[in-house]
């Protein structure tokens, strides 16, 4: 009878270990998802706070928002499929938004924004 009790306790211990492992994995996944959501929300706030397209100039600027460090790089857009000789009223610019959470993970968003060509 003592052996049966020990076997039952071993089965319960294995089941509890498996359940504990599953809970730990779920908590890590939820925490990772929460961090990614906060980074994406911060990127959205930074993108909406960028200057209007008429005032948008190439360069770099950075700051901190709710503990998240961020940097925006505005670079010339390069694409070999566009003929630079064709006149257009728009100048495309590459915008790179990089956010780092207080716990370390980084999110980078690359996009293109159009700015009116300055009169020559």
C-alpha cells in the first residue's frame, strides 16, 4: 500500500510540474505580448506627433516617452526603380522610428513619408 501511495504522489508531482511549466510559458508569452503592444503604441504616438509634411526635414531627433527611449531618423528615400529626371512635386523620405522599452526589447518601424518639393 505504501508503494501505491508513493506512485500516486509521483504522478501528482509530474502533473503539477507540467502544469507549472505551462503556466510559466503562458506568463512569459503574455509579458512579451504586453511589451510588444506598448512598443507599438509608443511608435504610433511618436509617428502621429511628427511635424507636418511641409516642415518635415531630413535629420535625427530623439527623446523619451513613458520610460521608452526613442529615436527618429529621416533619410533620403533611395529606390532604383524611380527615374530622378521625371519632375514631381513630392520628395519621398525614409522615416525610421526606433523605440527601446525600459526592460530592453527594441521595436523598429520603417516607413516612407512624402514632403512637398521646395520651389527652385
